[in-house]
């Protein structure tokens, strides 16, 4: 390939990025959080068994309320991500939920070295925690929090139809 061809390909990727990159993150995360919420909706509340492991203020709430909050944040947050509606708010809520879940469930109960901690960066629990997926989800939520849902979203459509009066304009020279 010659340099002009690479420049054209890069230009095409740059034009597609605001449309497809956030969409890919939103679709994958929507699926994962929906599945988790659906399992909670159809399952039994096991939060009572680990209520003491929740960080403040969630350790102060009844386990049934925590269960309902987690279930509905996952289900409604997944729907918001799917359509790109209220994406920054939904992503922030799901990030908090994921941090709490990592703290209470996925983080190793005991570790004595960074080597022990690194063993918990796994998909399956071998007695060292299993915080790999939550960490990946947190990393995937950050671009949606900071950059938004992208151009292929309800948020972008609403921004076109109802522009904010608080748009940032470059300083006059």
C-alpha cells in the first residue's frame, strides 16, 4: 500500500469512528448488563449473604433494596446504552454499580502480594477473586462517560433538535 491509500483509509476510519466506536461499546455493555439484570430479576436475592461486604453507604441499606437497585440499574441502564439515551448518566450509574460489585464480590478476600492480587485478574474464580470482567467493563464505560454515546444515538439526535444554550465556543481573537 502506498501512503495516499493509507491516508484515505485513515480518513475513512476517522469519519466512521464517532458513529461506530461508541456504538460497539454501547451494544456490548448493554448486552452484558441486561443479562446480569435479567438473572437478578428471575433469581433469588443473594445479597443478604454479603451485605456486610458492601461499601458505605450501600452497607447501610437493606439487602432487598440493594438487590432491587442493582437489578433495575442494570436493566434500565442497558436499555439506555442500547439506544444511546442518557448515556453519560446511565454509564456513570453502571460504573458505580460495577465498582460496588467489584469491591463486594469480585475482589480477592485476601491477598498478600501483587502476585496474589494479579491472580484475581481472571475470568474464573480460583480462590483469588475474579475481577477481570468488571475492570474491563469499567474501562469500557469511561469513554461513554467522557465522550458520550456517539453520533448513532438518541442523545445525538436530541442534541441536533434541542441544542443546548451552553455550547462551548472558541475564544474570539
